[in-house]
C-alpha cells in the first residue's frame, strides 16, 4: 500500500572557498542552517554533485574551472541523509576518468546511490529506482556534451541522445510510478528555456517523465506545466558559494514533490549568505515565487521564447564569438569592451557564413566535433 511520500531535490552543490570548511568538518548545521530540517525530513533526498571526490586529480584539458573535493567531503552528504546524487553535469570528468570512478566508489561505499555517470557509457545510462513507502520512484540524469562524456570504454557522464533516450525513457516509465529527470543543460544565467531546451524537455514529458528540473543555469528560471508533466527551467544553486550583491547567483530553489493520490510540486526559495544557506523570509520568498509565476505566463505568449532567446544571443555575441574563434582571454575581454569590433575586423562576412554552416549542418558539425576531440 502506498503512503504519502516526500521527495526533495537540491540543485547544484559544490564547495567553494567560503563553504569548503563546512565540507571539511561535515558541519551540516553550519552550512544549511534552517534549511537542514527540510532536507532531513524528506523521505527521498537527491541533488546534483558538481565536483569530483578524489585525493588525486589528473590534469585534464578543458575550458572552465576544475571542481573537486577530497573523499571526506562525502561525510557532509551522509550526515544530511542524501539518498542519491546525480553526476551528469559538465564537471563530472574534471579529474579525468579516475575522478569519475573515485566519485562513484566513494558514494557507493557510503550508501548513497548515484545516477547519470558510470565507468562506461552503458553504466552511465543506467537509471535509478528508489522504492519508498510502496512507491517506485525513477530518476534519470542527463547532461549536455562538454568535456564530460562517457564512451564505450571510458568513464564519464550520461549525455542525452535524442535518437535513443526518449525511447529509453518510455520503456523505463513502465517500471516506475513517478519519473524524475535531472537535466544538466541550458545556458548559464538565462531565466527562460531556449527553443531547443523546451523542445527536448517537452519530448521527455511526452515519453512519460513526470517532473524535470533543469540545473546548470545557476539562476532561478521559470516553470512550464506541459501535458501530464512539469518542467522547471532553472533551479538555481543550492550550495555554490556566496557572491556579494548577486541575488541571481545566491538564490535557489528546493523542489518538494509530494507523492499521493494526486502528486504535487512545491518550490521552496533559499539563498546563500556569507555564513551558509538559509530559507528566504516570507516577503523574499513571495517575490521569488511571483517572479517565477510572471515568467511562466510570459513563455505562453506566441513567439516569446524565440524572441527572448534571439535577444539574449545578440547581447552575448561579444562573449561567444571570441570563444568560437579561439581568441585568448585578453582579446576576449577587449572585444567585449569594444562591442565586438575585433571579431568584425578579423573575420569577413564570408568567413562568418562558412563558420555558421559548419555549426548548423549536422554532418559538418560532426566532422568538427571529431577533429577537435582528436586535437587534429
């Protein structure tokens, strides 16, 4: 017989300079403050582990920071009572394949289930079933392709394969009562779904997913109720350090799912401070939830998602184009100051059209991806 069951989903979790001491001492009360009872009272508690647990970190060739912590950091998660950790994210492989294997082993040895990564592609794709109070809860975790992929004989994260995974979702849903997807994708600091992200998430709901949380954006986004499922486009951070005067970075959501005859989803706003994370007060919480509700109505308007995305991309071109063309940090910064004039001066319209076609055409894109992966 099924009993009412509460699931709590955390967003991105990673130690930073201001929170690392909490991880080193497994100080759950110091880090989570008044958020802790909500976490510990959950029947099922899961979140995104966005760093490698390892004593040795093999230097890998990639863009962006290397996120890691020592194996002892797992004690914080066991003290809180985490049931499972998602490992499908862009930092899964920051310490190489050995870092992935170490993380998997440490979680297993501490009785915390993992999903979204494995010692090879087949293992990384294996979904998770948690049985609690008569419910069979399914969790799948997917990431977009960066420097994180699991391959046939190589450890890494589970990438979303649009040719196979929607069918896999459909088959897996038959085994569980309620299906959750942790999707590490989308664009950082953007509060709406891109047209492609919305299409992918809707397709997952069509395949049988009940709830999707899109992590990785580091900001609270918006919600879409689509057919029989709910999509949260942007959960924000749970633990990722405090940034002064940056409420977008500091604010996040806990997702509280109550399984009953009529399952429900509730969002609990939290915020980072210079002394851990706390629940928002009533006024702050209301403002955040009202903002989500406003964006929820905006994305229902015809062409809103396409127009918003186009405007966002236009505003970011001075940042993205230098990355695409391999400009270094100094020229990249100078290009932003000069409003993209360096790119305009270095690359002709014809050169930009050629680059556009290499990215746009799936076959050309596959060639480029292969060459860059092989460093040819």
